[in-house]
């Protein structure tokens, strides 16, 4: 008979409310061919182990910031780390890029990093996990309690399509134009413990869910929950995991600033948000995510339970107007100018598609992506 006693899931309160942490997944490329190469370990041997981490595939290099009070601190950490990454890669005959997928990469050629955990994941998930040769950005927000984390979790579900659409950088998959603004999330959708999270009303209900998943052997630990948005009780954060890897540092910082400003707004307006909005159904969140995957900023998202829709681009612009006073207070104006430019000129996915339409050459797209990574800013012309 199974033990029905609940295993407590203590939430380690963040030392600073709404602090930030950012993780970037970079593509490791051969400098000559600009194709993925399994040489991340060579870079890891030469860089700061506190900042650079191994990932599931040997052609991926992860950068992790420290706990940051604001986006300015995130910018400092990432600028320092990326400078070291570029210098190290150049010395090894390597290059780097940072879009959600590599346009020409074949996942069947990717080598898995040797480790007991990665071996277990491969054994359990087989083909589903082998094809996840994709790259994303994760953003952590410091939370004071599990209860607060659940409330912010629900709030950010409403903005998942906004943030995903802004980050879209994966229109190509294995040499094909997918017709999607962001194909990366589709590789996660098939995983049993990934994609859209189960919604709960409070922390005790989340603890019950976690215990059920453990008892039923759906997961072995919190690490096996790869949801788009998930609590991280060990770090004391809410983790947003659904972004494509931004093509440039400027876009990454702009998106992190947008997330942080939304969190600041909710901190001051939670009661207003709860009292004036009828919670959306899970299927509506799912539908809106799909529309962002397919159409990006051109999506029309469902905003009420009775089916009212709104252009995503317009809704983002309206929220930017609401957030301007917060941006001025926090010194984030320069970061939001990047979001303004994305709305006006297009995402990485649209830029990549434009390059391909002009050149009919995925090699030109890859060179474009590498140039944006090196320069740190989008190239719309």
C-alpha cells in the first residue's frame, strides 16, 4: 500500500523580492562552417564555472547570471560573460549564436553530454528528448513565499503569448521553413512533464500535485517539471522558461525588462487585477500560446471568457504605455526602446525569414544570426 502522507515542499524565500536571474543557452558553432559542433566542454574548461554550465547537448553552452536586483545588474553579468565566451570561442576556432534553433541543424547529429541524469532522461523520454536540440532563455523572479509564487504564476500565464512572441527566433527547423514564428516550443509540447503547467489555486494544492507526481513516478524531483512557468522552491523563484533564445543581447535585456516591469506593476496592482478580471480558462491560455507560436506578434489572442479577441501587437503596445512610469523610475527606458523597435520592425524570426526570402540561402540566415549575436543588437536593414 502506498504511503499517502504528504512530502512537504518548503519554499525558500528569496532574500530580495522580485530579484532577477537569467539563463541563456548558446549554440556552439564551428568557426568555418558555422554548423553546430560538440565542443562546449572545451570552452567550459577555460571559463568561469560559476557562470558557464554544461547542457543536455554537447553543442550547447549555458550562461547563468548571479542574483540581480535589476536589469542593469543583469546587463553587467551578461556583458561580462559574453565577452569571455566570445574570446574563448575565438581561441578555439569556434563561433557562437543565440537563436531558438539553428536553421540547418539535424537533431540526429547531436551528441548528448555524458551524465547519469541525462542518461536517465534519455532512457525515459527516448526520441522526444533527442529531438530537443533547441535553445531558450529562462528568467527567474525572486518570490517571498510559495503562495506569492502561485499568484504571480497565474498572472504571467496571461502574458505568455506576449513574451513568447517578442522572443521568437526559431522559424527554421532542419533546413525547412516551418511557417511558425516560433517552432522551438513545439519540441516541448510532446513531453509529458513539459509545456503548459497545471494550474493550482494555492501552494498547498501545488504540494499535493507535486506529491501525486512523485508517487505515480511521473517525476523524480522538481527538476523533471519542464513547464513553461514553474515555481522553483529551492531557489525561491518563479521561473519563466518559455522564451526562445533571443538573437541579440539587446533583445534579451529588453524582454527581461518587460517581464520585470510587469512584475512590478502586479506588485502594486494585484488587488485591481484580481477584482476586475475573470480568470481565463486553461484552454484559452493554451490557444493563445499556439497563436503566438504560429503568428508571433501578428497573433490575435483571446482576452475574455466569452471569446473577445485583441491584436497581440496592440495589447503589448498598450501595456508598454502603462509601464512607462515604472520604466522611468527604474531606469529601464533604454531597454523598452528595443521592445518598441521589435513591435515596429519585427522579431528575429521575421528578420531571418526576410534574409532567406532575399537570398534563398540558409547559410546567409546563419551568418546573419551570428552577426547579430556578435554585435549584440538586431539588424533590421
